[in-house]
């Protein structure tokens, strides 16, 4: 038997006992060691995740130990690995175009099917990546960073760009770091002064933008009136997302990483006169994951310092309701599974 953490309905988490899974052909069984708590988990708990149904075992930022192999799998037992949680069909128009991250039939572990907030999880072997020499805690952050890396890839960010990342949460911090890896001048923006101070002390972004003040004026000063050529939104706030259209340089690109239960509107003349490129960024590709791990190993991005809160698996149902409060100060939280 094993324990899982189930979100029965918005605002209600509880433990559940179930049979320990056995890996099917082509699968591996992981003993889960660390779980990253994601905005998706927070939105699911709050009832605002658009691709979610209840009850559901949460958790898709997963690191574990390979302890059992299904038929046809040849991987070293005892290896530390992270999970690519997006299970694609491999046959649809998106998959055939090399975009399995937005597969028409996608199942995301912890969203469309039960996730990894449990003691053991069976997953397809081709969605498990062995990464020796990286701690379980860091492996649990790879997926989060890959989301940010993918948004930067979508915008084709280069050293000629000035990038503003809106939202200084884990996804935004990842996006801003990978924009820097690509050589761009990079700003991080938020309404939360504690988060902006955290960014100033822990990272080396070119500027922090206070969204409680006049953002347009701040950006005009920082860019000599040109404005950012790329804006990446990671706020999950519809009003913030709509504001980006007026803050962009002419000829610029906007990337929405956030997923919200809302209609997003914009003033067409502002959109048109800039010849704005608007794009969504969903999940990440295997190449994004590989890029993240390479950058972690070479020290190009910081990951461990993003973790501000930790709890044990057994204490999570008591701790999580406190973490979702704005005053908690959580940047990135980790569940440690004994």
C-alpha cells in the first residue's frame, strides 16, 4: 500500500491509501523523493485551473529513484531521475509537427491524470530522464525551469532583445534567467515588493520594475523610450496580461505563459501599429528540459536559491493552505518524501 495526497474539491486536500503500482511494459516505477509545488497545484486547489477535474492527485514536478522496471525497459535501478510529465499521443497534428508539448490529446500528470503527490508512481520510461550528480531537490525544479526556457525559445530571444518578464514567481524567474542565458537585457516585474527585493539580492537581472508604480514610465527610462522588444507574462492575472500590449516595442513579441479562466482583450490599433506578435507558450519540449539541465550543471542558471519553503510529505496537507496565502512569502516550495 502507499499514501497519496488527493485534492477532493477546491480547498480540500486529504490523504488516501491505495495499492502500490507495478510498472507495465515500457514503464518504470519511481520512489518519489521530492515534489515541486507549482502554480498549477495552487490554481487547482483554488478552483481556477481550466484543464482540471476533481478528485485528483496533484503533483507534476517530480524527482525520484528508479526502483523497478517494466518489461522491455533497460535502465539502471537506483538511478535518480526527473519526470517529463506531458504524455503525448504521438499521432496528432501537433505531435507530427514536432510539438508534443501541445498535443491535441495531451495528458499532463497531475492535471489530466493522477500525479506524483504519492509515495510511488509508474511512468513511461521515455518520460524519465536520469540525471546523476544533481540533487533530488534540484531535479524537482527542472520542469518548472523548462516552462520558462520554452517561453524564451518561443520568442526566439537573442542578445539584441530587451526582455521584460512579468511575474517574479518560479516560472518568471526561470524565463528571466534563460533570457539572460541568450544574452538579452532582462527586466523582472512584479507588484510584490518582497519578491522584487528577493530578485535583487539573489539574481543579476538588469532591473526590477515595480508594477505598483507607473510601468510605462519606468520602461521608457530603462529603454531610452524604445520599450521592451519581448514581454513574457507569467502572472496569471488577466489585467496584467492585457497591459502588456501597451508596454511593448514596435515590432515586438508578447508571450503568454499564464493560463487563466478569462477572455483576454486588447485595443486593436495599439496591437496593429506595433505589428505585434502574440503567442502562447504551453508546457515544454524534451529539448527545453535538456537545455535546463545543461545550464544547471554549468551554473548558468540558479535553482536551489529559488526554494524558500520546504515541508514533509506527511505535513503537506496542513502546510499547503498556509503557503497559498499572499503573505506566506513563498517563491518555490518543495515536498520532501521520506
